[in-house]
């Protein structure tokens, strides 16, 4: 999708801080960093939301998520982590390329919830 920010990140047209990459999946730091280490995990194929995912694409993304979560845990040493996904404007989705938020948590006042 030519006007999709995350497709532009995948193509290297927009810079990002990469956390993980394989053939099917890219993970990079969220530009807003709700908490330290806040990371987005996306499929390299453009799919707008959870309803559009094929089993194969879902498998690729969810296979990568625990690896990336462990790497974030090791690097940032959070005391918890939220794994979140928003679908549709009314659920808080603002970028319409499917993504999982990995949100490390550091206790009260860490910026989330
Ligand atoms: P959503 O609200 O759709 O669940 O999450 C979209 C996320 O993408 C937001 O947390 C937002 O900060 C992040 N984001 C939007 N544009 C960019 C960008 O250009 N680069 C990066 N790294 N993150 C972005
Ligand atoms: Zn896209």
C-alpha cells in the first residue's frame, strides 16, 4: 500500500529503530514510546487489521512475538508487559496496517493505564 506509513517503514522509505526482522515480520520502536521499549510488531505484507490476517500471516507474527518480548524484557528489564492490538478507529487503531504493541511496564506512573 503506497500511502501506508508502516509499508513505507518496511520499504525503508521512512526510518525506524528496528528491534527484530525476519522474512515475514518486522518489529521497531514505536515513535511515541508510551513506555520505554514500546515496540510494534507487523507483518511485511499489508493487512489492515485482524480480520484480514490469513492463518499463515498470523502464525508468522505470533511466532515472532514471544522472541521479541523476551528480547525487550532482557534489554529493558520491565516488571510486566502488555501485548495489545487495536482494530478499527473506535478501538483506538490509528495506523491501518495490522500491528501488535509490546508495552513494557515498570510500575505505577510508567505512562500507561
Ligand atoms: P494504533 O493506535 O494504530 O494501535 O498504534 C499505532 C502506533 O503507531 C502509535 O502508537 C504511533 O505512535 C505509532 N506510529 C505512528 N506513526 C509512526 C511512525 O512513523 N514510526 C513509528 N515508529 N511509529 C509510528
Ligand atoms: Zn501497510
